[in-house]
C-alpha cells in the first residue's frame, strides 16, 4: 500500500489528481445520503477507517460534518490525504497514521465509523486473515460508542457473510442499495453496503 500511495502522492503533486476513489463516487454519495436521511448531527464524531486519499472526509466536510478523523496504516496515504485536505481548504479534518488492528488508546468514542474496502483488504491478508478479521471487529468495538453506527462497503463479502463477521456486538440496521448485475439468469450485487449499530 505504501508504494501505491507514494505513486498517487507523486501524481497528486505533479497534476493534482487525488487518485483512486474506492467503489467510485456513488459510494460516497450513498454514505452521505444515509447520514442526511437519518439526520445524523453534523457535530457527530466520524472515523474513516483506512482513509487512503481522504476524499470521503473532504466530501463529508463539504456536506457540513465538522468532527472528522481519518486513519491509515500507510504513512504515504496520510501524506496524500494531508495534501488533498490542504488543497480543499479543509482544516477541520484530523489525519493520523494508525494501524486499526492495534489502535492507540486515544482512538475511541466515535459516533460513526466508515469502512470502504479496508475490511476487504484485511480479509485478503495472506498471514492469518481470520485472526486479523477478529482483531478488526475487536478494534471496532473499542473505538465505536455503544449505539454508534458502522457503515461498511465491501466487494468481497455478501450481506450474509458480513452479518456473520459482525454478529458479536453489532446489529444490522439497513442494507443500502448498490448496483445490480445479472449473469446466467441470477441477479447479484458487485458491492455490498450495510449499516450496523453497535449494541
């Protein structure tokens, strides 16, 4: 990931391109619409897990959200998101290098946690993916307040699989609509987007 974000950082410095928006812009719109529809207060504390280039946080700030934090374990990703934040003039976004599987003590008390592809990346780790998924769920329980919302977008997991992964400590509130495709007479989704609430 460091090499990827180093390339994206160089590209941003060269031509101002912020790089890949995981799952496309519609995934950000889907998250923001849900927050607005449910009248989530603009001063709610939001954590973007695996923020990458930080573009989701910029869009949240443009929508009026004020208490925004992005973490990524890649220092290059945080450097890139700092540059994107500066370019957009969003001084209220906090960014830090942080491994979500071993979060620092000050990373706690969030009203909302958002994941677009980070759980997918953790799940693909060739060394002890099952153990790392368990660490992820444990970390989520530590950083998200009781009754807090967890919005996850995944291309690796179905709704049923995610319900199973997050059964300890979370309940499903809603499945967000995502693009459908049809193949061989069966209909499916290329992406799953769910909203959980911490018990």
